[in-house]
C-alpha cells in the first residue's frame, strides 16, 4: 500500500514467492538429514541473500527517489532530483531483465522483485533505474512534478 502526504510518496511491494523460497531453503538447511555443516551454512547464506530481495520500499520527495530493499532497507539506491530527466510507469516481466533481484544491463539498472507495475526513472547522466512497486503511477507523477520544478526536464 502506498502512502502520500505533504509532497512525499512511499510505495511498497513484496514477493511472497521469494519469501517461500527462503522458508524452503531454511527448512532444508535445518531438517535435511545427512547435510554436512558447510552445506547447511551455504544454504543459510543463500537464504539470506534471497531474503534481502523479498520486499522493496520506494520514496519520492523533493530530493528525488530513494529505494531500499529487504527487511532492513539495504542495499539502497538514490536518484537525486537534479539527475531526473523524467519518470514513467512501465510493465516489468522479470525474465526480460534476467530474473529477480538487482539487475544491471547496458543503460539500465533494475530492482525486480515481482512482475508488474514499475517506476522507470530516466536520468540526465547515468543508467536509468527501474523498480517494481505498487502504485507506481503516483510515484512517477510526483517525481515528474519535482523534476519540472527543478527545471531540468
């Protein structure tokens, strides 16, 4: 659910499918008979990596766009308002970006945790940023409004 107020918007999205993968990996690491310690530790590490991308929080305000993933909001990305050339809503299919998670392709970086509505931020310099998030229309509209005020659109 998205929040907005006083010139700020916060959008969220999560992938329950990825969370189920983490639960499955954790169950395997804990209860699979015969696994050696290093295999259990490897499975725990894989589970933590996947867990870090099960949710995303996106914030738009007069300073630009901020993205944080996972339960602690890390890793994080920022696009300062002076770098924003424009924002639009696009439909993302994870396999078109190489799957789920953080994806880097020529000219674009993407944080993909599910299919569907996403904000695409076009920058004056540097790669575009795409983030899957609920209510992307509201965030893109507000980001465009601030970029227009900054006078760089």
